[in-house]
C-alpha cells in the first residue's frame, strides 16, 4: 500500500514539473507570433513603397524605353526633359501685338511681287484688255450724247466705259462715274502706277463727287467723251485742266476679274 502511494506521489510530482516547464513557454511563443506579424507588415510596406517609386520613375511607355536604350545619353536627356507649353496671348491687352502681326501679313502680301499666271490665263487676260481697247478706239470721233450707251446713238463719259467693259469682267459695271469711283470690285491705283485700261476720274463741277471718267491708254493719255458739243477724243492727262480736276484712278480689269 505504501508503495502505491509513493508511486502516485512521484507521478503527480512529475506531472507538476512538466506543467511548470510548459507554462513559461506559452507567452514566449505568443511574443514570437507578434514579432512575425510585425515583420510581415513591414515587408509588405517596403514592397508597396518600391512599387510606388518604380511607377513614378517609369513615366515613358515601354516602346519608348526600348528606343532609349539604343540612343546616346544626350538624346535620352532631351526626350526626358519637360516640354514647354507655348501659349498665345489674346485679348485687349495685346491688341498692339496683333496689330503688328497684321502689319507683317500685309507687308508680306504686298512684297510677293506680280501675280503668277498660267500661259492660257495670261492669253485670256491680254485678249480681254485688247478687246476693251479696240471697243474704245472704235468710238473715236462719235458725238457726246447724254445718257448714251450705244455706238448708234453716241456716249456720255460713263456710258463709254460701261460699253467697253460690261461683257469682259465678272462683276456688274455701274452706270455713273461716281458709282464707278466707289466700286468695291475696282482697286484704287496710284497715279504713278497707272496702266493701260485703268479708269481715271475727275471732279469738274466741284460737287464733292467724281462726275467725269475716262480710260487710261498709256504714255500720259486717256480716252474720254467730254461734254455736249464735243466728240469722243484722246486727251493728255498732264494738261493743267485735267491736273486740277483729277481725283483718282481705279482698276476694273485684272487677271482675277476677267470672265
């Protein structure tokens, strides 16, 4: 009986020692588990940071990266450099700049020189101008007729011009001298730049308008239907009378206006 009791005590003591040895290891294992979790979280954060930094650095597309590998460093630096945006200033504050731009355009347009024409178009233009000159010269010596527009009845000054050009240009020729002088389709011409076929205008009665018109023939001469009692004739533009009453010139026939 005593032997059984001693064996039971020894077993109980052994179990107690085993429990005592196992109990301090539990918190140690828990601490290890916490440390492992922290290290795992730090690893994940490091990976995320690496991914973010890599995305910031690699802004260029893959195809362009492949090209950059083959190019020298100078070209790579120029490609990676930021592109400057060019802005155009508009508004009232920059009106003077826009005015300069318009001025450069206008000067460039005027400095282009003579209009380039094809051979066929040049022949058409020359033929049209010759036709107008022939129609005018064919009326020399015919009497002045107020309101006249026909070779059968005679012409007044504007009627003679209307008869010469009405079938040769694209736009409608007005019937009076003052309307011809203010015609938008006819470009103004400086006196020193007059050419054969240009219309020359005069103010005879001082009524504030161009009331007489003739056609320039070259060499300082023009053809006109002067007034009642006179015939269609050629006059000198350099005469004092015409010099005093001269108001300007217009060009109705150009390569762009002929039919």
